[in-house]
């Protein structure tokens, strides 16, 4: 009996969302009653970013994600001279250095997450219907454009601290070998890579929600994106 009741409630929620969406998709119609296309975009971005940061702030998050894992920044490249160039002749050292930089990026993601959540809550969406009808990562692309370098700026302090206090010997060697480069410059280079990775991961999660909105259990997202699928 309980299962049947749950099924009826779910169907009613879906039908309510679908009915609202039918009106919302009329030309020039951005909202109706308690349903809002802007709210749908905000919920989509909230769910996408929360899922992305759950991955990226977990131990090994960047490294274990095929979407977010990044190569060592150009600053840590074989084009350098002296000690770093010699160290990078070792494939094992290069792989370990890349791994450790991906681990450091987790600290940046911790700083970036609340910045994204706050931006989503206050974002102005002039064409919500266009974003709903857009491609699989349309909302993420819009948010990234609206935020500009905000994530990079938010991450640099955390990355600077992480690079400074790291006890990993490979990362320590890499940092010391960059003669003439200070920690803040290194943090900036990692932040640039991590910024791309974060947006790639959020876009990946947005695409997954659009493809399977039922997984969110959000009647509005189900109504909006199931109709459009």
C-alpha cells in the first residue's frame, strides 16, 4: 500500500511539473505561479555543482575523475632548465608530480565550492528558456561566463597554503626546483588548471541531470527536462 501511495504521489508531482512546463515553454513565458524557469536553472546548477564538488573535494577527487584530472601546469614543464629539467626526465617523477598537484587542487575546490553556490543563488538569468532548451552544458557555460575569474581568485590562497605545507617529497622537489618562482605564482598556475577541471566536472554533472532528471527527485527538474528530452 505504501509503495502504491508513493507511486501515485510521484506521478502527481511529475504531472504538475509537466503541466507547468507546457505553459512555461510558450514564447515569452518565464514563470507561472510557483513554477519558474529561472528557478529550474538555479536548481539545475545547484544540483550539478553540488555533485561536482562532492567528487572533487573527496580524497583523490581530481585524480580519480577522468573529467577533472589535469596535466602538470606549464610552469612545471621540461622546457625549464637546471634541476627541474633533470627531474622531469624521469617518467615516474612526472607522474607523481602530476598526481600530487591534483591532490593539492582539492584544497582549491574546497574554497571554490561556496563561491559557486553563492553565485547560483544570486545569478540573473535573462534567458532561462534559452538555457533550458540549450545544449547539455548550456547552464554551466552561462554560469562560468558570469563568474569570470572568481574561482581562480578564490582558490589561490588555499592552494598557496597547500603547496607551502605539503610534506610530499616529490612535490617538495618540484617546488624547490622552480628557482625564481614564488609559491603564489605556482598556486596561480595550479588554480588555472583546477578552474578548467571544476567547470568540466560541473558541466558533466549538468549533462547527466538533463539526460536523467528523475535521479534528482526534484519535480520541477523532472517536469522541465523530461518533457524536453
